[in-house]
């Protein structure tokens, strides 16, 4: 049954919506501390209840008892592919292959380098990399690092061009499309929650003769994806956000089938070798997405993260999206109706098909307001500048939590509790 969030106007009706929610049972698969409304699953997903047992097993039994034999016996060696295959299903990447490995930052470097290498063979005159000014910083830093590396080591000059939105991307491609080698976009923006139209943008980039790398950090596990239908070239993403893989769990990197035989990336470690245990003196690339592997994998993290991926695989993506939009629509409407007198500005697109699963509001004292909220057990996060960010994980957040979070926010703002000195203090991580 589709839940109509526009008719939820009191706590009772939110409780009723939770009872009618077809995804409600997933909440019981996660550890959610008493007294906490966790609206930060877009930054660090909650702990699946089955994960501690899997962690115990991999540590005590596989490592403790089976020791090095576990690489074969307990299939440690094939974990990047096994989990990668599951992620392939989740992101609709059937016409391609994926491995779970490394971090998103490193996978950006490798996949972008692979895209540039393909272009070097097909269209060597293309020397522009396009990304978005509002991209997550590490994405831009990795592009800068790659450009510097290619310039200093290979003597090839690339430049980074930043666009703002779809219109400026279209303009850029119209003016300089024949210079563009690759485009790196983040499907759902980490700060604003704005979502690109993957099909249309991919087509536009291809029409200009460029390749596209999609970053799915805030999409995987939150919005339905179909990389194959979109004809995407490469994709990366992390698993510790909506996929609930655990802090620092390995990221993923996916490539379309048509490119896999041509993938060359500079971090040619032995796990990417065709036959690592030949201990050969020089590198020969492995098959398919294995070429993205570098060295020995973090098995403890990887084994534990599979629990979160397995939960995500059981979820109907259509229902997930419906609930996500119902939660975010409800939150936007309640904040705007009930807190109308306060200087809150919606940063996230109002149109449902233009946003992911988090909602951001600007407030001039955003940092202190968020701290005051967190002190009451409503955990969202703060992003520069002045942005209060609330992630709605459709697997475990409820309509009643949305209601209660808005009441807490109202109390913080009406009584100005955020003015207390303690809420101005910053930690190393925000
Ligand atoms: C979370 C996030 C990252 C994180 O990268 P790490 O290498 O895991 O630290 C990168 N890019 C985007 C768009 C993100 O949202």
C-alpha cells in the first residue's frame, strides 16, 4: 500500500502509517539505541543485528581456527567478487561487473584513470575532465591528484572544468564537448540531496563523445539504480552509508562490460594480476573487474559488511523509493508548516524526482542547532556552510520518528536552547 505522506498531520496518523508500512519489519534487523532518532544513516548506516555474529565468526573461527587456510576454505579470496556481484544486482549493473574493494576515493582515482586511458587510445585530443563544483571534496581532490600525477609522470596535460548544474553541463558540452575526455558526477549530492537524471545526463555525455563515472555514495541502497539501462561507463560508491556495511567498510567499483577488457589503471597490484600466485616478475591484467583490485583486502570489514548488503538485496527497490520519498516529503512539509517563523531555508530540491533520501535546511546557526538536537537524541549532521542535514534510511526510519524529530527541532528553535555555550564547540569530525 502506498503511504500518502500529505495526510499525516499528527503523531497518531504517523503511528498508523508505520503500522501500514510494508518495509516496517526491516527496522527490527538493526540495532537502534533506545531514545535515539537516527537520521544519519546517509553518513554511517546502523548496525545490522546479524553483523556482530558474523564478525565473531570471521575473527574467532576463520582467522582464529582456520588461519591462513581461510583464503581458500572460507572463500576470503573471492570476497571482492562475491560481494561485487551482489552490488551489481543492487545497482542494476547486470551488463557489467563490480568488485568490492578499497575506498571510494581510491576507486575514483582508478576508474577515472581507466576512462582516461580508454580515451587516450580512442580520442587522444580530449584533455578535459568535467566535474561539479558542489561535488564531495575528495572527488575533486582525487581528480586534482590524478591530473598532477599524469602531468608529472606521463607529461600529459589534463584540466579540470567545474560545472554547476545540468544546464551548465549542457553548455560546457555544447562549447567544448570535443575536448572532454571524462565526466565525474555524484548522482545524489552529499550536501543538497539533489539527484541527477542518470539516463539523460549519461546520454548527453556520450553524445559529446565523453565517458562518465558515476559516484553512487548517496544513492546505493537509497534510490533505485539501473546502470545498465542508463548505459553508464563506470561507477563507484561506498557501502557504509545506506548499505550499512560498517565504519570504513570497503567501497565498490563497477565497469560496463564493453570497457572491461580495456581497463588499465595505474595501481597495478598483485590482486589485479591474471595469476597472482604465479609470483611473476611483471604485471599482466586479470579478467574483468578484477583489474580494479590492488592488494590484500580488509577481510574483517569486508565479511561484516556483507550482512548489510544481504539485507539490501531483499528489499523491493520500488517500495524503498516510495517510502523514502514519503519520509522526506513529510519532513519537508512539517518543518515548513510548523517552523515557518524561523530562518530555515530548504536546500534540497522540492521535486521528488530530483532528490535522493536526505533533506537539508540552511539555518544561520546550523552548527549549534544540530548540536542541540543531537544532545536530545535526534542525530543528523552538519555540513558547511550552515547546513543541517537529515538522512532518512527507509529500511529503519519511521514516520513517527519524522514527527518527533520535527517537534524536537521546534523546541530547540522556539526556546533557543542552541544558544547554550556547549553547542558551539567543535570536534575533529562534524
Ligand atoms: C561519502 C562520500 C565519499 C567518501 O569517500 P571515502 O573514500 O570513503 O572517504 C566520497 N564521495 C562521496 C560523493 C561521498 O558521499
